[in-house]
């Protein structure tokens, strides 16, 4: 294993992959060690209370339009490369895999983020367009599995396939929002192709940066992009 003082970049196949710096070799700032978690816990708790009526309405709409199965669970990679089951509000029909639907648009790398994807229900399109399908993840923030700001957690199977389990972005908690979410989501690029977008954040976590990304997220959401 590379020592902390040695170069961490391993020039493999692109994108460049970085190995996690041992915790003992990088203590981080006070905010990174204690302040960020305290901020996450307080802010997410307040947001959950505020969003509770909206989440209840969304759950009822999903239940009425799609039947049972209000939330969708998927295995993702979190802090330290450990797996957790991330939840979102369901936006696709439960029978989507058994239905054969023709699609004349771009390939699936892009269409799975398209508002016109035929697999989404009417309710699902609204939730996905407004990112309200992500609200249940506030529970992950309260539980300490995620942060308000951080790298987007990737699907475990994809991380293993690409050999990215020990990428440096996993040295911090994954976030509801972050650089990838406000700059690359909807561009057609897959998350694992943009892993290096979050390297600078993972190695330099500050309150000012988190606050800036949260403000930018609100701006992106209000513009509907």
C-alpha cells in the first residue's frame, strides 16, 4: 500500500483512480471530523420535519398510481467503501422489466434520465423532475450513512465491476448533493465515468464549500434543470 507521503495517483485506465488515504495520515479539519456531522444531523432533522407532509403526499400518490412498493431500494457504496441500501421514492412501474417498449430516442445511458422515458409514471416524472424522489434519503443523513453534501453514491455492482471500491471519494460520506449532482446529472455521462469530479471535494471538505454547493443546488432545482 502506498504511504501517505507518497503520490496517491495510480495511472490505470481512465478515469484516474486514487486510493483512500489512511485516516491516521489525514486527520482533517475540525469541521470535517465533527462539525460536518453535527450540521448534517441538525439540518436533516429540521428538513425531515418540514418535508414530512410533502413526503406523505408523494407516498400516497405513488401508492394510488402504482400500488404497493412506495420506495425503491438499491445497494450503493458509502463511506469507507461499505455498502448500504439507499432508498428513493419509486418513479418507475413495477412491471417495467417485463414490458417491451420501443424507444426512438438516444441510448439508455441518456434515456434513463429522460423525462420522456416510458418506464416512468406521470407521478414518477414529476418526482424525478423536481428531485422529490430523493427526499427519503434525508433518513440516511440522520442515520449517518449519508451527508447533505458529498459524492453521489454509486451502485455497488458497478463499483466492483470498475474496480473503484477503494476510490478516494469513498473517504467521505456520500451526499444528497455535490459537484456531480449539480454539474453532470442529466448530461448522459454515467456516474462512474465522473468519479474524479469529486476528488477535490473529498480531499478538501470545508463548511464554506458545503454551503456553496447547497446554495447552487437550490438554484439548479428552482430552474428545473
